[in-house]
């Protein structure tokens, strides 16, 4: 609790004690006629706790009148409580102001708690960087560190700036960024990003970015600015309050004047005091605090809860849009698949698997192609380039080289046909490397882009939460694309696409879908920027350290687990559910109490519940959006 909140709490306690004491002294049980019978003395006594608890509200109301911004909750509370005091309802007048301040204190504490939780969850800004110098290490502000500087990160310290490890290895905790509790191992040559915590060994890191351009800086900026992009619900509530407050003020004025005048015309007692009391009760009930406070707080808490789970949302408008997503378009590579080619099979081979891999790896050892790299990785042993000679790369077909003095041809079917080698077709999906040794077929190796472990589960769960149309876009050949789509349960697939074709396809889907339904595109955020920005919601997945993703996407998933897409949508749906619960609850209770107040059935105590009680319940409900369950 901050100083301001403590002061308000002190005033609440003092005014409560004064209210109880004055109530006892002015009651009939105390035989002090000057106190129990004299209304002027009672007024003076009750004004003391009233001013203790309400002077700031009166001050704000007067300031609003001077600035010609009359109609707000301060004005409503001031008019209602001053009116109650004038009518002789001293206790009710003080009680309304007292409970209103209690509600404001609770709301202030709830918002502060949400901000503190988000600050703790996103407490990734480093305080210093240890720069290596000739004399040792020196602590400096991260902003002062230039690109190419060597920094030292000891166990327990945050990595202050993005860079590459040049010495040491350690276990790195990325939970503040990804929401994942399992640490990652990092060693020489690995890229590490700011905001992670070094758990074990000492690391020497050569910086690749300035602090202002580093991951931690971009994330902090994204979270801090998220509240500036308001949802339609927030904008609706703001407009609603703008017109609603003056409307109820004029309504209360009409309630105070018209019925007494009508009664006078009809020859009945005017009962001005009764109708004015009803009008004041009407004002207290009508205060829109519950809506004005709880709706933005719900989105604020939802964005904070998402940040904790490693889902960065750029604004509540995107959170609202995400909740309405019915169509999701996936880029294949790096999103549903690992984007890393692996050897998944060796068939029709006349030699042992290891021996054939050894020959293939040596034949490919001078190539930097991803396919060659995957063969070498599967071989997993050292390469002796002295065994290889006469290497010739045949564009679009493969490689011919001598390994241990024997001619080896490795490539696609066109290469086999060029050398008149009879080969076996492969029925498995992937890139097929046929191998011929001295003109004789030796078998083939299957290389595939492997599916991520959770891709199939993610597609299945998306369907369960209402995403009824999933599309995969890829530049891969049709057979590979169809196989992956069938394996994952994706409803539509488009293959052999260029980057420009992806934008065109997304535009077609946007035009064909119903207006109320939203379309999201999920990509790796590096080469999918045009499509990410074109969709209703652009989701960059596995974007840890990717500047392009953070810039282009509306929502950034900080690791490459497809289940994070499900979590992001679930968080958005929960947030919107709480928003509508608060809207229906607050408006429903207020409408009922307004009718009761106009009929004279509801008194000031019911009005206090309709205002403060509803606000407290709505705020408690809003805080639920901050809680994100672990899978």
C-alpha cells in the first residue's frame, strides 16, 4: 500500500470512528437534549466526519465545474451527499461518502496490485552490465554498452544485452520471457538475448545490439504502450459514460421537480423533501464507476496475465480481436514444423546405414546447402576431407565426387537418370537423396522437415475452442504439404506458394469470411511481415529475439510451441467473458435499483450497494483475468 492509499485508509478509519461516536451521542439512548433534539448541532457534528472523508471529492467536483467538465462521479457524489445533509439525512450523507471512498481505495489497491504483478512478471530490465576491460570488469549502465563489447555475466545475473557467447557455458532461465520454467543450455557460439537469467556458469558475451535495440528493451516498450490501444468495448464504455452521466443528472433533476409540481397541480401535497431524497438516491445509484473502472482493468489484467505466459499483446484491441478468431492461417516452416531438416529414413541400401551415411556425408562435405548439413548432422562423426576429391556440384540435380577413390553420385532422380542408374522410387514424404557408387545404385536417404511435438495437439485443441477453419500455406511441393496437412488435421492447404502468393491467399480468405469472424495469421515473423500485417490478427510465433516479429505482429509468442496459440486465444476469450460479465452485471443491478429508487422503494443504503458494492464485485471479477492457469 502506497502513501496515498495509507492516507485515505487513515481518513476512512477516523471518519468511521467519528460517525459511530456521533451516532451514539445523538441517539435517544443518551439523554443529552442539545445533541439528540437540535438539528443544527447535529449538522455541525456530522460535517466533521463528512469533511474528513469527502473534502477531496468536493474539491474535485468544484474543479470540474470550473473547468466546465461537470458531469463525473465526483459531481454525482458531491450533489448526492450535500443534498442528503441538507435534507437532514446526516448519517446517510456521511455513509455514502465513506463507502464511496472505501470502494475507491479498494479499486486503487486492485489496480496497483495488477501493475505490481505485471512489473514483477516483466522485471527483466537489467540494472547494469559487467564490461570486460584490461584491468578486469567494470559495472556500467546497459545504455552505455556499444556493439561488439565483451560483457561478463555471472551466475544469478540477468543477461543485459543481446549477444553471442564467446566463452563459457551455462543453464539459462528464460521464464520471464517465455513463461517456461525449464532452463535452456547455452554454450559457445549460441545467441543469447537480454532479460534471461544466467543460472550456473560464467559467460562471456560479445554484444550484437545496443541496449535500446535489444529484446528486453523492445518487450518493455511493447508492454508499457499496450494500454494506449483501446478495444471497442473500452471505447464504448468511455462514450457511454460521456452521455450517460449528464443524462442521469437531468433525470434526477426531473425526478426531484416534476412529480411535486404535478402533485401540486392535482391539489395534493408536493412532498418536495421525499422526491428530492429519491432524486439523490437515484444519483448515487447511477454512478458509472463499476463500468468505467472494471472494463479497462480487465483488459489491463488480461494483458498482464498473457505476459506472464510468454504471450505479448500490443493492445486490448488485439486481445478483443483474438477472442473472435474463427479462422487461423499457418505458415508451415518454423510454425508447425521445426524448420530443421533431419534424416528420417534410409531405404533400399546395399550397405549398412552408418556406412552409407558416412559416404554421403563425405560426398556432401564441401556443400553449405541445408540438405548437406542435415546429412552431416545425421552422420554425427568427424569429416576427413582428405578422403574426398574431384567434387562437382550439378545445379538442380546434386553432387558427384570421389570418396576413397570411388565415384559417388548423390542427388535427385534427374541425377540418376543423367548417369543411367536404375533407382527405386520412395513412397515416403520428404526430400529423396539417391546414391550411386561406381555407377551402381546403393540406396536412398529420406530427409524431412520434422513436425513439432505439439502441432497436432494444438490443431485439435483449436477446434475444441471454436476455431473451425485452419489453413496451411507453404512453398513446399504438393505431396509434402498434403501429407503434413492430413497428419495434423488441417482443413485446407495451399502449396508451392511464393511469399507474394501468401498475401494474396490471405486476402481471399478475408473477403470470403463473415464480417464478424476474425482471421489470424501465424508465422515466424521474419519473412512473413507482409502477411502478419494484412491479417485481422498477426501472431508471430517463436519470436524470441526476432526484431521483425516484434515490429510486424500484433501478438508475439515468445517461444515456438504451437500450444501457445491455444493459450493466447483462451486468455483472450476469458478476458472478454469477464468484460461482458461486468457489463451485464453492473448495468442490470443499476437498472433494477434505479427503478426502485424512482419508486421510493430503494433508500441510500441500497444506493450505496448499487454503486460501491457493484464496483467492488466488478473489480474483484476483473482481477481474475490476471490469473493464467499452467497447462
